[in-house]
C-alpha cells in the first residue's frame, strides 16, 4: 500500500513486473494478481512483461 500512497500523493501511476513474486518467488499468480487488483482498485497500475 505504500506504493499506492506514494503514487497518489505525487500524481503518478504504478508499474509492476508481470507475475511479480510468482516465478522465482513461488507465489500463486492468481492470488498475487487479486491482491494487486484489490490494492489498486481505484488507481492506474501497469504490468510490464519482459519479452526475451
């Protein structure tokens, strides 16, 4: 929630890596994505996917 508050207070949007915490971290992406949706439900967030 600190990222959300920082973005709001500075007039910014948030950007996160796609599948953050899910590949190497082992978290379930559906759970992580649900948390992102809930935390940023009133704000803009962009998920970036690295193409190799």
